C-alpha cells in the first residue's frame, strides 16, 4: 500500500471522528477493516490523539474492544505530551481543570493536584462539567502568580457519547487568555506543532512522506499541511459536509475530502 507512487509512506491518524464516531466509541463504518489492513501490511502509522478523557492504555483498550488491533506504540497523545512538558520544567503542583476521572492518573504520575493556593501550572483538558467557579480558581495563579496555562489541546468542541457538540479546552483557554498576566499559554496537543513532530518521529518519515487524516480541518489539518504533510479530511465525525472549508484560507484546504477512511485509497489512487 505504501510502496506505490503517490501514496504516503507513513499515516498519521486522528481517532474520534475517524476511527470512532464520538465518545460512544462506535466504529466508523469500514474503519476497523481499513486500519487492521494497515497493521497486516506493516504500513507505518500512528494515532495522533487529543484525547484527554481516557488514560492512554484505556484509549487503546477501548479501540481494541470494538475490533481494532492496536498496541501502545501506535499512540502519540496530548495527555502524554502534557505530562512530559510539565516534568521537563519540574512543575509538580497542578490545578487540573480537565475531567475528574483523570485525577488519580495525575497523582499516580507523581503530580500534586491543588484546588486553592499556590500552584505551578494550570492544566486544561476536556471537561463537559467545567463551571465558571472552576475557572475562577485559575484567576490568582494566572493573573497574580503568572503560572503557565498548559492547554492539552485547542479543540473548540468535541462530540460526546450522544454525538452532541460540547465545548472543548480551546474555548476555556481563550477565556483564560483574556485574564492576561505574566503566564504563558502553551498548547501541547493539536494544533500545536509538537505532537505532529513527535508522531513523525514515531513513524519514521519526513513530513512530505506523511498523510494526516482527520475530521477537523481547522484544528488538525492546517498545521499538518503547513508542516508539509499531505492531508485528508473525512466527513465521518464533526462535519457531515465540506462547508467548513468556506471559512478557511484556500491555501489551507485539505488535499483530499472523502466520506471516511475506507474511501481514502480510491481517492489517493485517482489523484494525478
């Protein structure tokens, strides 16, 4: 599959909206057979995920439960990059504004979670139950202490288990940026470049040899294209049609638009 002219040598693949529809983890039609075909053919690929609702091992287990054949080495995730960013700077006391379900994960990884008083960083992840009162806890750390805000990713919204759009960390990050202060806002997942570079390193290809597949052309594919990758926008997740492209610069449009990953080979093979 990857040896033919014009086809990528490495595949970088979003998870939600590409392999599964939403947080229900119902597989996208045809995607299980498609991805398992890459596994069988030993095509270099990795999942590039902004998921911050599951531990990495839980995410892989959830995908395997619905038929995928994946190992931990196939995953490059925003959660792991966030942990590494904090550790490299010895920022140990964290105000976690993501899902409470991951509180134990942070403490098991050696961090101290605080709700008031001094902290080293404010960390944002997906939390559909986040309130204004929760955001208020970040006021002093950001505006007076100048601690960094670590946004695990900047997605404006995600689809919950019922397929309904919910506000994502990108919306909360924008609110906290408005506070000003001396602290920087750092994005470790998509659309920040670090997760793309880590994925390319994992797969072992140069940007021009890679294809990035996502259901979010704004949050995922613009960065991939600007880094020199081929890009594919699939209509199996957040967007049912390509109307979203109308609000993007034409230079950032994806190279391929198709219904789902299983349709990709036909589109790639038909390109000049």
